[in-house]
C-alpha cells in the first residue's frame, strides 16, 4: 500500500502506455483498472521501435530480455523504382531504432506482465466522467458506473478521455499532411529481414518482412490535407488508397489487391497532439492521448513507456497530492516530448522525396540518428 490516500486508478486504453502505467502503479501499491475498447488483445500490427531510455524502463520492468527476443531483426532496406530496380539503401538504423517489435507483440508482453495484478475490462469505454473533491464518478458504455480516485487517459490519438475532459479533438490534434495505411500479407517476394520502398511525388509504398520472414507488412502513404471520411469504415479507407495509387508502378497493383483481403488493416492521418497542460483535476493524459509526436518521430512507444514510468513514480512519492505529481510528471516529460514533436514535423516534411539519391539519404540518416534527444531523467522511484 502507498502511504497516500490515492488507491484506485482507472486507465482508459490497454495498448502500450496503459499497461505500462498499470505495471508501475501496481508496483507502487496502487490498484489499477484498465478499460480497453477493443473486445480482445490485438495481435500483430505494424512495427514500432524503441530508443534510448525506453530500453532502460523495459530493463527496470524486468522485460528487456523478453522484448529483445521479439526483435524483428530488421536489416537495411532498398529503395526501388517503378520497374523494381534498386537504386539506394536505407540503413535499418533510420527506421528500426535500437530495437523494433510488432506493436501487438509489445502489447501482449505488457498484458502478460500485468494480467495477474491488474483488472482488465475489454470491450468497454468511458462514457462520462464527473469529478468531485474526493474522486471521479465514471459511467461506461456497457458496465455499471464506478468511482475511482484518479483517471488516466491512455487511449491514443483519438482519446475519448481527452475529448470528455479537455475539449474536442480539433483543438489539439495537428495533422501532419500525411495519411498512412498498413496491412498484413504473405511475404510473397521472399524477402529476408528487409524491406522495399517505392516513392513517387507525394506518395510512397513499401513492404517489410515480419515474424521471421513468414509474413510481411505493407504500407501506403500519401500527402493530403484534411480529408473527410468515416474513421470507422475500412472499405472507404481502401477506396481512398486504391484511387490514389491506381497508376503507380513497382508492386503497387499487387499490393492493392492484397490490401483488399488483408485480415489486419490500419488507416489514419499522421498527426500530433499539442496541449498546454496534460491534466485537469483528477484526470491526466499519458502517451499519444496527451502528446502524440506522430509516426515520423519514431518516438511514440518510447514516450509512452517513459511517461508511464514517471507518472506512476511521481504518484507514488506525492503523499496524496496528485496535482503535484501531475505537475512533476509534466515537467520531466515536456522537454523530451517537445523535441520529439519537432523531429516528427521534420520527418513529415522529408517524407516524400521522389527518388532520393544515396547522398541525400545518407545525409538524412546522419541527421536523424545523431544523438540529440533531450535526455529524460529516470528518477529512482523504487526506493520511495
Ligand atoms: C503507422 C504507425 C507507425 C508507427 N511507428 C512507430 C515507430 O516505429 N516507433 C514508435 O516509437 N512509435 C511508432 N508509432 C507510434 C506508436 O504506435 C504510438 O506512439 C504508441 O502506440 C502510443 O501508445 P499509446 O498506448 O499511447 O496509444 P495507442 O497505442 O494508440 O493505444 C491506445 C489504446 O486505447 C484504446 N482506446 C481507444 N479509444 C478508447 C476508448 N474510448 N476506451 C477505451 N480504450 C480506448 C485503443 O484501442 C488502444 O488500445 C507508429 C504509429 C503509427 C500509426
């Protein structure tokens, strides 16, 4: 038990940030509950990477060896032209970070590490939140209303918690001018721990191996300002992609066919979340919900893990003063996030280089892999 009077914490979102926070909250003696909208754990998904201090957090969780075993072992990838000729090499360091895993594998690992000590509620969502001096009354779309001492929104870019407490998405979500679709398929090109990337003005397509070359993931990216579409209609998303890529070369016609029948399909705008503050009363945001840096930053999972570690640690040492804990968490995280968001915007600007030369690529890689991340100090809360 903690010495302070905060005990029950509801976390909305059970992907990366949510389970990582639950791990640390339980470690410090709190009673976390995770409510996850998806009916069950999502397997597979796209690849995400970790950098720097995030590996330190995984080590402190005792999960570093497990995550290393899930590494995609991705090697350098090749840029190809419309006829499939390789004209440049993209080093793995540019896109696979210090360690790269499938997002679903990461979520499952975090779930397995927390399931015995954390209450998980799948297939539900917060409907309303009402704060008073002693806690938060939460109603759910399905389950019965409950009271919690604190509520954490770890429900991603389109956070319901953020919308309920801070205001509509349009106020905080900044579109980076890129849309991305990702789906799974067979590794029909027979690639070995590598990928192929094809670019055209304002468009890109790629395929990368997954799960020890037994599968692959392909992606389509295109530049566009805010499009109007139903976010929950994959058929509409696929039509948008098919129209945009109708006349492209390389493997694009085959990839479009594969996309039609893919079991897993993801489509969204690349975006960032910009907020002046990440907490209001007894509600606080974590990970993409509060400070998404965009896929082009390559830092989202690292932010989620480090934010979870810091937030739980500050709550453990705040003597019941959650406002002080939230302020300290934000103070530690914000410079780190600010730099990543700058990286994300820069990455988005350079995303669509039509047929870049090896020299241009090398310069971009050197720039992106230079250690310039604002270090975030992982205080030792374990002795608190
Ligand atoms: C295409 C793509 C590629 C990426 N590549 C990388 C990369 O290489 N490296 C990297 O570091 N990051 C990458 N990212 C970013 C990374 O995926 C995110 O930053 C990271 O997953 C953030 O974790 P999170 O837990 O905050 O949010 P999310 O992973 O978005 O999880 C949010 C969770 O909340 C749930 N949820 C949503 N709404 C509700 C609700 N109303 N009630 C309950 N639950 C809800 C969702 O189902 C989900 O499980 C990429 C992102 C994308 C889109």
